[in-house]
């Protein structure tokens, strides 16, 4: 499992609602919220692969009144096999 954070900035005089949707095996938290005027929100994205392969996914951030605007971000990750030793 690997975790990264990114920050979303708002250059507006209004409170800005947002919602985030990411493809598996990437998980964004929080998935929704409201950013204060000229404020920021820290989004944590966790990579939780269930298999050992290369993953590419899209994360869509919708924001504004009625989520009328959207931005996309691409994520990549490589899942690795967990090796357990038996005593």
C-alpha cells in the first residue's frame, strides 16, 4: 500500500464544493467536501493493488455549482507480490 497527497487550491470568493471519483485500485479521501474561499483541500490518494501488475487509472475531480466543472488526473502504480516466510 502506498499513499500520496495532493492539494487543491481555490481562487474564488465563493465556497467551492467538490467530489472525487478514482478508478480502482486507487482510493481518494475525502471523496467530497467544500473548500473555503481562497482556501485549499488536501486529498489523500492510496494505492491498494490486489495483484502484481501495472495499473493506470483516472481520477476525476468535479467542482463548482452542480459540479459543472471537472479536471482529471492520471495515476500509475505497480502492484508487487507479497512474499511471506513460513517459520
